[in-house]
C-alpha cells in the first residue's frame, strides 16, 4: 500500500470569508464514467470525505458518482465486494475508504479503488492528515482516483484566485480571494475600496501578482501567500496592467504606458529592470507567456481591431494569430502549449473561444453574451471564466474544453470575476 507524507496546507491570509461560495453543476456530460464512492468507514468528523471525493470527480465532467440510494451494499474489505451487484448498478469503478485516528488531531485516510469490469483492486494508498486538513485529504484522494482512471493528473488540490465586488455600507468593497478548486474555503488576501484586477499565479503557486487602484492610479503588486507580505512592482505614471509570471518565476510580462503609448514590457522581479518588447502606435496589452518562456501572447489593435498576436522574444517579431470576429482578446496558453483560450466578440456577443495551435483552428465553447478572462486548469482539461447570469450577477463558470460540462461558481451576495487557476501546488 502506498503511503503519502503528512498533508499540511500552509498559506497566510487576512480574513476567512463567510459568504457562501460553491460550484453548482449546470450542464453534465452524458458520457461520464459511473463510479461508486462508498461512505468512508469511521468518518465521524464533520467533513464527509466520500462527498468531497464524489463532488470533485463530478465537477470534472468526466465522472458520474452513483447516488446514495444506489449504494445498496457497503463492503469493508476486498473479499466482500459483489461485483455483479455493482455491474447491475452501472458502476465501472468502486472505492472503499476509511478513517483512523492516530493521535490527537491526526488521522490516516485509507482508500482502495477497484475496477468493476476487471474485478480487481487497481489502487491503494494511505494518507496521513491533520484534523484541519481532512477536506484537503479528500481532494488529494480525488486527484489520485482521477489520475489512475484517466491517466491525467487531477486538479482538485489546486486553488483558484478571483475578485469579488460587494456593497458594504453603501460603498463597493473589492476583495482578492483564494479558494479550493471546488470553490470552498475561500479566504481574503486583499481588501480594498478601489478595484482589484488581473490576478495571476507564480509557477510554483506561492505568490500572486495583481493590479490595484488603492492609491488612485493603477499599480502592480506581488503577494507572497506563505508570509502574507507584498511588494510593489510597478507604479509608473499612466497604465500599469496585465502582469503575468514567466514560467521560471523570475520575470513579469506587463503593460506600461510610461512612454505615452501602452506597450508590452518584461520586468526582472529581483532588480525591476525593464525590457521593452513591443513598439507600436497601437494599444498592446494583456501579455501571457508560452509554456517554454520563448514567446508572449498579447492583444493589439494594430490591425484595426483587437486581435491576438504572438511575439518571439529573441527576434521581437510579432505574428497575428486571430482573424475571425470583431474582437479577439485576453488570450492565454494552455499549460501544454497545445491550445490558446481567449474572448471572441461579434456584434456585442462575447464568448470564450479555443484555438488549436497545431491546426490553427478555433471554436467557441461558451454561451455568451458577456464572457471574459478565461484561465486554464493546470491539467489542460478545463477552463474557468467570468460571465454574468440572467440576473446580471457576476459569476464564474468552469467548462470542459468541448463545452459539454459546465459548473457555476456563485457568491451569495455581490459579483465574482477575474479568475485565475493555480498550478499544481506541491
């Protein structure tokens, strides 16, 4: 049985947020893999581990957990499993888990995964956790189940960052928050009476860079999640916007108008030295890095309308990538570099589009009409973006790349926007 090191989550935040924030599945995948997640034995704690695992798997759109009333048998050991029963119920996989207290405030989680089709155990692991990290332990188990069955790493132990806007005492209050990938355990990183924009993660997930207007003009900060400290990176006169970390975490790409025109720059995060990348009469903005760190993707209206361009950092030669529609902006590469997600607009109808880089073809994967700021999951299989519901409330939606599965993240009061999906956090 594989044994994993003690799972400890250690980030420093200012405030725990008590507003209800959670994903709701709105469009499910009819071809999802059916799986039976049995209740964990001795799970008397407030965290329902089986529910955490089942919810995670279903949010991916690739799994359908059997309902509680379908779990008509509760085997505790391998030799108690009646495979014909689970085949009759339609389950292709079955998990048996348990919880064991090892010391005050410490537990070991055990999980075994079985293939109903092959009638054999295919995974077994033991995970030590602290009492406060039981939910994180459930996410980790879901990651391992997902990876074992699909061959792709799970993203349930990752984080999402986003900005909320809520009305407080007649004023609008903005918060930059970080939450689990399922939207739970949201915690405030920054609170301001002025807008907060464009959060982006560092490659190892220990920092966030973002734009703040708290001093009147735009400014770019880097926030350290482990210490709670932050550093002012850019506050030039004019525009300071669109920051993103390089794949090695040593540089930022950002947009500055200190020369009079918005241009793309690269900044060394240690000495803050700048290198200008674009030099155009047009507006160049919103740069993001290719996974190999050799190119930048950015938005420019140098062709008359906003479109995506890619610039080689050695030659500084820019190539136009998008040609369809009235508006193409806000692009970012998938972690494997195979895709670019961006916002495509036609006649004031804005949807998320996905470009396949090898074939140079694109398709729209969202419903519109006000979709924006897409961000890839670190396993390349999902995209998170902001939009508005029929009530005009700002919400987030996660979708599979084919658009077949959609989940909504809604805050109980106010608006939610500017999402950023973290890398896998070790």
